[in-house]
């Protein structure tokens, strides 16, 4: 998935001081059991942020650093609305990938309210790990 983080000296120049980086959630060839979950917690980077995206990418590269790297392909895009808050600590979104027998289900839940903000269509694991990526 993509993750917004502060710019680091090894990153390409960024005029706003933030970089959209690639974060690996699962690797081709890793053995997982049915109902295995990958869980990540995300917070907005600004109190003014009203939406959060969860874009799922696939690549065969073992060292992808950025979502725009060659060989990195967007699989699904999802945008969720964020509640208005006066404190960044009040908004934590728990993003989960659940691996089934032949599908992967993505969900996003507001940790503080329990509200399910997104439940994605099943991702066909064969298309996620397709040979032509």
C-alpha cells in the first residue's frame, strides 16, 4: 500500500516535505493460513485532512520503495471520509487484509468508534499475485 511519510535524504526531492512511499503488506511465496490477517494502523497527517486513501499495489520487486517505481501496479483504490476532529489522536484507522482460500478481503475500521468505513470487494489472490506484474 502507499504510505505518506516525512521526506528523508535518500528520497527524491519533495517540495512539501512528504513522500508517498510503498509499504509491503504481503510477499509472493509467503505461506499464510486461511483467515490470516495483515493489520496496519494509520492516522491522518493533518487535522485538515478529510479523506484517507488505501491504494493496494502489487509488484514482483523485492525492494520497491515508491508506488511510482517501475513494475509497481495499482490493483485497487479506495478513499474513505474522515470525521472532523480537534485531535489527530482521535482518528486511527485500522486497515486489515484477510486472506481466504482464494480471496483477499480489505477492511478499514475507525478504531475509536468501531465504525467500519470500508469493506472491499474480494480481491482474487491469483490476480493480486499474477505472473505478469
